[in-house]
């Protein structure tokens, strides 16, 4: 069964970490489409937003290739801060997958801020604050759109989520 998994969370909340854990455990049929990695590939710097039009085009086209694997699990690793972005930007992908799931990271702000500082490329605090102020909680729109929604409020929940993937 193919799955598209949309990750939503503030930078530094653990989205990429979850992807790496799943890839390590499952080993095959796991595809990660990461906005940071694509920016790095295109510009050499994941913080360089100058070629974002190209990056987002690739971000939304790569899953169409990975959807051809009937056992594939495709992660969309980006902030996905708003309900509109989580749903409308991926509508074209929904028919390609058996299941479309949402995983929302809602960890404590202090923990996320500390994890961000520890990252190789920390996001500036003013940008994090912007995301905190503009991040949409799970809504009725999300509930209607996604077949499954998982909310991670603490890192101890990761093994349980991984089992469900």
C-alpha cells in the first residue's frame, strides 16, 4: 500500500529526524522529499530561498515519480504551517497514493528552540517566532482531507508513530 505522509511542524521540531529513523528501520521503499535538501541541492545552501520556485516545483513533482512504487512511503518534509498549504498544494498527489496522512509536530517551544540551536543550520529566532505565530493547528479541513492524522507532542511518541507508518 502506497502512502504519502505530509509532515507539519516548526523548523527543528523533528520532521527530518523522523524521516531518518523510518528510513533506517524500513530500509527500502521510503522516499523523503525535503525542502531543505532540495534547496541545498539547487543552491548549495538550505537557507538560500533565491531559487524557491524551482525547489517547490521539484518538491511537488518528485512524489509523482515515487508514487509508482506500490509499497512506497513518501514523506513530504517541509514546515506545512497552514491548513491551506497542507491540503491545496498536494491535491494533485492524492489520487496517486492509497493513503494520505498528516503528522503534526506540536512539541514544547523551549525544546524546539533548543533543537533548532543544535542543528547544523539553525533557523534564525525571528523566523521561528514567525512560524509559531502563524502555524495552524489541526482543523476540520485537515480532518476531511487526510485519511490519518497523528500529533506528536513528545519524542517518546515516535516509536508508536513509526509502527503505524
